[in-house]
């Protein structure tokens, strides 16, 4: 995290124990020198979340989240480092001297938060006042109870051009600041401002800490648009926010499941009827950032969209985003032998609940009740089955053209699946439903895969398979583990190995920090300050908490790891030379053949010498 002041973070860390902070979120039990509990970042039944109070780090052996006390506050609160530092500094009784510019930026953000908070209070008061009767009648007609209105802070923006402006100006807020907060809109030509929300039911959009950061307004007549969201501000980015997640995240973590609906009232009614893991996507189109945010709390998701064509399209787009999120995390995991996921798991199982035509979650709950709604959720279809049902409604499976259309649509989805067994099963099901041959569908998959390969950047691959690659990765991880656990190894290791020798990207980044001249006697906190990549932070946390899986002379063990890495490099070099030598022979290039033969002999001799060498550092 750029800008982490070493002196300040060390002082805060010395005064605020990580055990005290984590215990407010997780029930911990002592396990030797560590403490263990259920991970707050993913759903689990067996405790894999571990805290080491002596070193001040946490690590989850299930989802691989790790870090220090600052990382924990950032993750649980969904806040940037600067805000986590301010929170912990306040807890420690430390006054931060951040300089004029950071103080100004923090002050600007606090002023915007206060402005939006004052606006939320104004809208609530207007709903309760005589002027809010129109809004109260609307909410009562929709079946929203006073308790739900209170819980979610629902309010009313009265008609007129400047009611909110005048109220907040009286509290010291300038119109320009209200415009920056999305509460006011500048008139054309620069002639003053007017309220953004007028004669609308107002739904506060809150951050994970429950603070209002924006609003959604629902028109009470035929005014367009029917729903109006705050424009994006320094506090609010629509595509990175989920409505009601501040209320739903605890139930989601407890049950593991989240329900995603389209609108504010859909979400409110879900909570009112006891479906407390419900959030809304602030519109019909889920974004990748929203899905990745949801993956921090949920282990499975059910999408509930209207049964009309727009709802089906929205569900299909949402599924595409979940697939994209899965590919992002899956690609990151493919790059590491030890999977690293920021969100708990590589895949987030998603199903689609199909409501009867002409109803939405709000009307269904009011007319059919929560038990029937839960039955619909329980009967939700997995991605493949839902997409197949949609495709078969769009195309006539009795005709050749219809079958081609269905296969085209479904092949795109199957190509997104990373697991070959899942792909094979989907091909079998599709072939049976359509009465076509499986090899015909696989041919379409190959065609689409070739076409997509031309559009998307290819995943990097090694030119030649590396013999004993798993042994190399184990050697790299053990060597870095030893460097973390034994600071005395760091200085001598700089003479024997460089960070560039590591193939595992996470190990390479962490090794670069450990092999720097300043790292010779550096403690864990100082190492964390110099790391920027999540994978390296995760590895550092894991190696600080888990004891190295070896005993005896650590210098000899480290030397053996270096020897293994060098041998793997030589084996790869020999394989490359053999390929090149074979090409030269086939091409009749005698000079190149003889030169490569000499290089091969030299490499093989070096490999044998290295095998017999007793390496130590």
C-alpha cells in the first residue's frame, strides 16, 4: 500500500494488538501460539482462519486471505488504507500528522459524508412531516412497513426546486459542495443550483460501514426516469456498490448464500419477509466489481430477475459477469501452485430463480409469501440449465436452424468453463436434449475456441515443459519460507540466488523484498510495508504463521533448495537445446548442429557437476 508511513504504522501496531481487533469480528480459540476461528471472509464450517498475536498477522488456510491488522480492517470495513490507519490511530490514541494535502483530501471526504448524512436525515424528516403524506401513502400501498422504512432509512424528497439546498445551506454547506456530493445540480449557464431529487421516494445507498454515500429516487408519478440514482461522486461509484449489502453481509456470511435482485423495493421486501441475504444491483446490469465485492462475503449466489424478456437478458448478462469474475480468479490461481484468492474461492456458484410471468420479487412476496419465495429460490437453476431453457425459448429445437442457434448460444457458455469434466457433462446434456451427436457440438466448441483465440490475449505458457516442475515450485516456496522464518539466512542468500530465479510470481515478489540489503534484520511489519501485491502479502502471512516443514541445519536446507532450482533451470535448458538440435539435423544445418551439440555437452556436464555438489549458504 503506497504511502504507508513506517513510523506511524509501527507505533499503531505496537499499541493496538491484532487479537483485540480480530476478536470483535471472529470468535477465536487458542491453538498453541496461534488463535483459530471461522474465517470472516468466506463461508466455512471448520476453522481455518489463524491469528498469530506475537507477529501481528492473520492468515486463512481456506481462502488464503492474509495480512496485518491494517489489512484486516481494510478487508472487514471495505475501506482504503488511509481510512483504516485513521480508525486504528484513533483506537490507539495517536494523532496523525499527514500533512496539508492528505488532511485536505480527508477533510473533503468527511465534508461530503456529512453532507450526504444530513441529506438522509432531511429526507427522513420530510417523510414523517405533513409534506410527506404522499410518500407515506405510496410506501403503504407497496406494503412496506414502518420498521422496514426505519431500518433502511427510506425518506422523501418534497416537490420544489431547492428545499434540500436551503436546508443544508442553513447548516453551513455550500451549493458547490452539494453538487460534488450529487445532491444538487448546476443550472445551465451557471445560474445557480437546484435539488437533484424532487418529489421522489428516496432510498439511501450506504457503504459497508452503514454510512449514506448516495441515493436512489423513485418517482411517484409518470416522471421519467422512474428511478434516478445519484451521479458518481468521490463517495459513490454505481458499478462498485450493492444496495443493502451493509445490512445483508452478516446474514450472507452466516448462511453463505446471497440473493441478488434488481430494485430497491425488491431488496427491501426480501428483508421485510425474512430473506435477509438480499442485495440489489442498482439496475439490471451487474458489473464485475459488484460480483467481486459479493465474493468477499458469499459462497453461492442466486439471481432473481423478472420473468419478462428484459429480466432474462439481465440474468444472462449477470451470468456473463460471474463467468468473467471466475476466469479472473481462476487465471490468478492457475499462475500459482498454491492457489491464492482474494474472495474466498475461485468459483462462486450461481443459480437463477425463475419467477412466474408478470411478477417481480416484491409482488411475489406480498401475494405468495416468503415460504413460496424460498421454494422458488431452492428450485433455482444452475447457469447451464437456465441458459439452455432461455435458448430453447428463443429457437425452435424441432428445426435444424433452431438446433444450430441453440448450440451456438450454449457453446459460448461451455467455452467459458474451465473444468473439463464440467464441459464434457454439459456437452452430453446438450446433445441429449437436442438429439444431436456430441462430436458435432465439440466441433463447434473448437471453432469458437479458435476464433476467440484470435481476439483475446493468449495465456502465457512455457516454451518447453520443465521436468520435475512440482519439485521446483516446492523448492521455491520452501526457500522463501526459510527466508521469512530465519532472517539470518537473508544476507548469505543474496550471494547464492536472485529474485529473478523464481518462477512462481508470488515467490518472486516476496523474494525480491527478502533479498534486499535492508531486509537482513527486518521484522515482519517492515516487510509488509514494502509489499504491494496481494499474492506476496498472502505468502508472507502464511509463512509467518506456519512453521517451516523442515528441521535441522537451515543453511543446508536452503542450499538444497537453490540446487534444485538450478538443476531445473539446466534441465529446461537441455530440453530446449535438444529440440533445437533436432531441428538443425532435420534442416541439414551442420554448423548449427555441431554448435548445439557442444552446448548440450556443456549443459549436461554442468548438470552432473551440480548434482554431485554439496550446496550450502
